[in-house]
C-alpha cells in the first residue's frame, strides 16, 4: 500500500522532507541531557552548536554542482543515514569544543540535503504543474513533530541520548532505502538548463537594497523558528523543571502548528494579498513571543510555542516569492541572495542566543525577538499586494 502511495512524484518529495527532518529533529529534545552530560551552561552549549550552521553554510555555498554530478537519488541514499550517524556520534562529545568539531560534518550533510530536497520540490512543481513547495515544507514540520514526540517518550523512559540517536541510524537507513531505491529525480527545468549554459551563478549573490528589505521581513521568523527548535526543550526544563516528555512536547507542538499552517498556506495567499497574510502571521508570532516570555504555567507556554509555529510558518516562502518576482536581476540571483543571508540568521542566530540565555535567562532568548518582529512588520509591505500567488512566477524555497 505504501509503495503504491509513493508512485506519485510529489509524494517522494514529501517523504524526503519528512525523513530528513525526523533524523535531524531527534537531537533537539535530547539537548538538555547532552548539556547536563557535559556540565556546561547555555552559552558554552550554544558555541558547540555553531558547528552545525557553519558546516551547513559551507555546503550550501559549494556543494550544489557536485550534487548534480553525483545524482540526487544516489546522494539521498547516502546522506540521509549519514546525518543520523553524524548526530549520533556528536552526542558523545565530552565538551563544547568537541561538540563543535563533531557537528561540522553533520552541518555539511544538512546543507547538501537542503539543496536536494528544495530543488526537487521546485522541479517537481514544474513537472506536475502545481505548487507543492509550502506543502513539502509542512512535511518537514510533520517530521519534526514526530521526532519531538518520539524523543520525548524515549527520554522519559530513561534511554540515553547516545543509545537513542544510535538506534536512529538503522531506522533512517531502512526508511531511506525503501523510499528512494527506485526513485527517479525530476528533470531540470528548461530555464535552469538555459541559465547553466549561459553563465555560472555567483558563489555569493550580492544583496541589493530591495533584497535587504526582504531580509528584514524574514529576520524575526527565521530567528524565532531557530530559537524554538534549539531552545524550547531547555526552556521548559529551566523555567518549569519539566519532565523530558513535556520538554519534547514543546518542540512537537511548535512543529505541528507550523506544519498545519504550511499545509494550507497557499490557499490563504491565493485568497488574500501576501502582505496581509504576512502581517497576520507576524502578529501571531508576536503574541507567541509574549506568551513564552511571560508565561507562569507550562500549558500556557505550550500554547505560546503553538503560536510561534503558526507565526513563523510562511514568512520565508512569501519573501522568496517576492524576491523571484523582482525584475532588476535574474530571479535565481535574487533568490540566492535572500536565501544565503536569511540562512545565516537562521543557522547562526539561535546558537548565539545561548549567551543571552546564560546571562539574562532563557526567556530572553525569545524576548529578544520582539524588536525584530517590529522591524519585520514595518518591512512587510515589500511582499506586495499582487493577486493570487499562483499567478506569480515560481519561487524556489
């Protein structure tokens, strides 16, 4: 039955996002245990976690041409279990420096998978003639939801993070082999072939003033999404002395609400203008930050993480569409420019929040997002007031 369901090309893409995020997301609910095992504060833990974003940025910049030569199917079959293996090895780190070193290859693997799954989603859209990008990213969030629930339960029964993450390796390898053994990647878009023949894309796409405004739109959502993934479980432990299951539930609830909003986001954007949808999401995100910052009860904090999931769900895809629709430069360059800068914020920002958590308290890791939310709200008009999104040029997310 499952093999038959996978025959539709977009469903392989959905499965890729889900398996990837399940493998990646399993470590985040175990960060409190890893931190306790090293006996360090949030600032030192944050420094160790920077290994992941640094590796990711390196592979996002340099890996794409090599992945095309290797082939996406072959690369996925190797990279999916490899990310689980890298995280399992990193969980044994005795100190933040070793954690940083061991997370570097994990980050390189993450960046390679990011390139593959997003390009496959874009090419599959062209192949089947309808949008799947937001829905693909909803499956990424569903994978994180599953990882949050499963990791919370496993931690609650006393399984060590090392054993837990080690068992993830054969599980991810089996799922990857089942889904992608006979997978045929989508063909390259005609526009991609033309661009590749004409000129190579720059390694770093210089941002214009208009792109920097779009960066301002995404700034708060990227930082609050990363903060929720990295620090929600530690927030629940530090503030409420929550159980491992309840701590993992904070990540699961964030991911579930984000997934549901992404699943239906295209319909809302088709019905209303991009800027109106963005303003609504930014307002919900602001409410979530305030709830998490002031909450006196665990249940209220979980509601705040649910609001953060909704609020961060579609801001980045909307900004990517706006970048692709600009006519001052080729769409690919504008999209690459926005993606590179936004990913720096998404990947490097949350680990650095560890210093804020250590010196001001874990609540301030989220409260620091409020002035950035005001900035995003002020810049949101840059997303435009155009009609239904389906009438706009296709964007790569």
